[in-house]
C-alpha cells in the first residue's frame, strides 16, 4: 500500500488501517452517517458519488496515478482492435492530455 511504504505517511496509514472499508459503497455510507470523515478511492468514482449527493465533495489533487483495464470475454473479436487502439493512444500521450 502506498501509505505504508512512505515514511512521512506512516501515521496516516495507521489511522486508515483502523477504518478499513472493503467497498466504496460502505465507505460512502460511513461518511454520510458521520462514522468516517473522509476516505481515499478512485477519483472518477468519488466524483460520481459527489455528483449524486450534494452533501459529499471531493477535495485535493490526484496522486498515485494508476491505469485502467478493459475486461472482455475470452477470444472476443474486439481484443486485438482495442489493444492496438490503446497502444496508439498511449504512444501519442493522448490519455495525459
């Protein structure tokens, strides 16, 4: 985990470990109920949750960037096309723009 490995974040990790929610739904509900003040999750899901509930807000800047994956059925006719298109986008640096 990112926070456990960073010395300067060790205290935050100990607090986070004591409030371990397995799903975003559980964590969002804990914030709504006042059992949790804030949590860290994938940004687009948090932005969605905040857009659906005016009592929620996202703050700060993105950190610890990670990629997305696309799930397909085995031997999908789309596999090669999608893979090549993603490679083209990555090489053109379009996802960062």
